[in-house]
């Protein structure tokens, strides 16, 4: 049994070594990824890998099943059926074995020696290899990501020396020529152009390529964007001592060029954003109401403009049918009669909007707006426009303004009936003779006259001669017909009634009407429209009379709506409350005042800039700052970089002055630039928000009267 037991022990140790190797590979893979993430996100040094590896290995070891002799025996039983599920007998003490178990053990010894040459132990090579390969790929991807805190990790020594020497781009001895290639985005349609000015202004999405020609080869050439992103310039093979770098301009910012540790000034990057299309609608008005009988076609005129080019435009119309909860909406997308040429910036569009194609009924409404797309995919749209059809179901006559029972005779025609008769006559024009057409038109004119005389009674006009001028007087004069002129004094030179001078009269007969002056003027306008309609009906022109009839109907309806009286409803009126007697008379012994205690801390904006002001004051007094104070100035520059990205033209010179100042402070032998201190300090104060006033107890200086009164109280108490 000792020989077989030693076999199990050697197998156990061999399996443990393999398991340990597998755990080490998995822990190394996890440690690699975690360390790179901590370095990129938090800027922690790579030395953190040691505790991370120890922790990961401890966790993996704790979660892995321990290799024991029983596990070895179970593995052999499941792997080799020739052992007959009897490997557990090898672990038992020899004294506890029965006769049959001893015979079985002797058989197992022979079989184990036969299968020792086989692969007895399991080892999963694929799992650690997959872990290691995946971690290497993920680590490579993380390594190329930009730093979340670039200021905490320095750039290569060739890019940022310990003492930064700030020189202008023109004074760098290594540069012989600078050429910037600007490739505008495709949606602008502009051609590629070159410039030598380091300050770049281009459309958003343009590709910028710097070609920097040097007098001799350089060890390192970088382009640093916004003090964060570093682009390494690569040498061009076809040009001697020329380095190139490319970048896609997305937003405003700034950049520097660094050659062999020498940095240039800050230069601006201005991205011109693409603007959405602008649509100006000149016709119709934002709200249009179409009266009954008017044309259902409306011309929509608009002008569409864009800064680079238009691609498509369309109209979205919504029809609302019904009222209240039964309203239904239907939306349609209508094309506009226009086709845009490539990079066309302006177009005048006119669309005929036919409401009949929407199957609209009186009372329905149409809402529409126009939307346009440019080459970049930006969209612009107009406000909502409304077109409503007059609801004829709500239009009624005003014959019942003052009577509960309608005493209208059979021959009387309302304004609505006159409109219906006129439209019917127009439709029958081709089916009847000229004499019958003239007769019917004249009869409708008579009905219009009777209705006009009836409404004239509401204005106190009892006779036809009192109602306005003679209908069609201007037309009759044009045709050469002599019209009798009737002046205000003709036929009225008879003496007045002798009793009028002795009577006490308050009103005039002309003003004794049912309406107020405003409604009276509106009703007079309706009578004037009836005059015009009657003239054209009497002269066999019913089609020309129809608009005047509709206008008169609309004015009558407005008079009807304005003349309605409001009667308030009666209901329960509670007794008035007497606040002077009840105020402050309740019992408040069980009511406690609420007590709320809350502490709030306002987030401090620009903390490093606030601390830098004290450091600058310290330097102005002639004292040398320590390394910690210089680090505060550098952190303040990082905070100002965010503001410089939004307004590069305002803060780039300040950043240059701050860079020069920190470089001089790090070098004890350099002279301090006091002008830089003034510039930086002024910019810091401008960048800080105004301080909020905190509540304080007002302090007043004691006066002579108060002092004498206080002394008097002290002497009185003693």
C-alpha cells in the first residue's frame, strides 16, 4: 500500500503545481488591465500593480477548490474505468481493510503501474491562455486612450523638459517653414486650401494637417491640443527634415508646437459650426379663416436659406375634424415643388395648397409647418400655421334679437336664404334663358331690399329715404343717367312744430335704437354691404353680389354675438366673515413651531485659482515660492485651460504668461516677469464669479448720547 499511496501523493503535488501556474496567469491578466485603468483614470503609478496582483491572487486562491487525496482518487475513478471505482481503498489504513479489500488493492497496484504513463491529471490550458490573450488586447486598447487627468502625468521628457523655455514660433531656430493644409468637410463643398498663419479658422469637421519644415533633423516634434491631447509628428519620406501631423477640428481650442523640448506660444483653433436652414414664410398669415363661399386654395410662399447648401424640403399638414372629444387628426407629408441643385444656398418656393384634397368640411382646421434639411443633416422648421374653415352650423340670423316668436312673413327672406338663392341662380345660369335669369336676379335683389329695410328699423330708419344714399349712384353716373340730387335742405324748409320749443325732450329720434353706438356702427356697415349686393342683383350680376352677401352675413353674426346679455346664476351666498373680530382668537397651545436645521456647503469654483492669488501676492512681495506653491500655479493653469477652450482669444496670452512665470519660478537664477504677474492676476480675478454676500449682524458705532445714557445706568445701579 505504501507504493500506491506514494503514487497518489506525487499526483497530488503535480496537480497543485499546475493549478498554481494557472492561478498566476489569471492573476497577471487581471492585474495588467486593472493597473492600466488606474493609471489612465486616476494617474496612479505602475507600482500599484504589486498590491493589486497580491489581492487578485489571494481572491482566486480562496475561491479555487483545494487539491486533496480524495479528489485525486475521484478523478482516477471517473477517468479510468479499469480501476473499478476502488481508488478510495488506497487512502484507508491497511489495518482497517478487509480480505476482499486487500485483494482489490493488490489488483489496483498492478493497474496503476500500467497507466502511469498516461495523462492522469487534468489541466485546462485554454482557460489561462484565453485570459492572457484577452487581457493583452484590452490593455493595448486602454493604453491608446487619452489620459483623464493629463496634468498629473508628465509627457515624455523630450516634449516637456523640467524647465519650459517659452519662445515664439517665429523665433524657433529649427523651423524654416510652416504650412497648414485645411480640408473642409464634404457638406460645405469648399476646396482644400493652405495657409501659413498658425491661427486656424475652419468649418467644424475640417481635417487640419501641419507640415513643419526644420533646418536639421529633430529628436521629437509634437503638437499639443488644449494641453491634453498630444500628437506626435511623423517625418515625411519624400521631403527632407519635414514633419507632419493631422487632426480633425470639432470644437474651439488652442494648440502648441514643441520641438526638442522648446514650446511655442498658444495658437487658436476656431471651429465654425454649421447652422440649420432658415425658412421665412411670407404668405399666408399665421392664422387664416376661410369664409363660406370663398376659394379653398391658398398660396404658400416661402424663402429657404442655408449657409452651405440645401438638400430637401417638405410640408407636414395635419387636419383636425370634429369638435370636443370626437376630434380626429390626420397627418400628411406633402412634397414641395422644388429641386435643389448641389450646394444651393437659397430657394424661393411657392406651393398651391388646395384644401379640397383634404376632404375638409366647414368647421375643420388645417395645421401645417415646413421643414428643410441641409447637406449636413441639420433640420430647420417654421412655426405652426393655421387655416380654419368657417363653421356654418353656428351662423344664424338676427331676426330674433328682440322677440321670442318669429313674426316674419312668408315673403321675407333671411340673409342666409338670399345667399342660397344667389348660389342656386349662379349654378342654373347655363340652363335658363337670359330673361328668366334677369327676372330671378331682380327678385333676389328685391328680397335683399326688404331685408335691408327691416334691419334699418333697428337703427331708427323708418323710411327708405333715410337709409344711406341711392344704391348704384356711382354706376348710374358712369353710364350717363341723370340722378336727381337730394340735399339735406330740399323740401324741409317748412316751419317746425310750434310746440317743440316748449317740450322737454331728452332723446333724438335718430338715436332711439336697440344698440349701443359701437354695435350701431357695425350694423350700419352690414346695411352698406346689403346696398352693394342689391345693386349687383338688380343689374343681373349675382356672382359679383355674392361676396357682399357673405360679408353682410358675417357682420350680422358678430352683432348677434355682441348683443347677447349675461345673466348671473343665483345660488347660496354664505354670510360674510368678520376677520377683525376672529383674527388671533384661536388657541395655539398645542401647536409647535417647526424647527429645521440644515447645513449646506457651497461647491467652491476654481479652488486652485483662488489659492494662486495668494501665491502671486507672495511673489509680488519679493518672496520665493516653494514647490507646493508652484504646483498650485500649474494646477490653476489647468483650470484656466478649460476657459481658454471656450474663449481662446481672451485667455491664450494669459496662459502663455503663466507658463513663462512658472518656468522662471522653477529656475532660481531667472528673473521674475512682473508684467506676467499683473496679467495673470487680472485674468484670475475676471474668471472668478462674484462673491455672494453672507448675512451679518449690522454694527453701528455708539454715539455720545448712548454712551452718556449707559454711564448713567451704571451709576444708578450702584
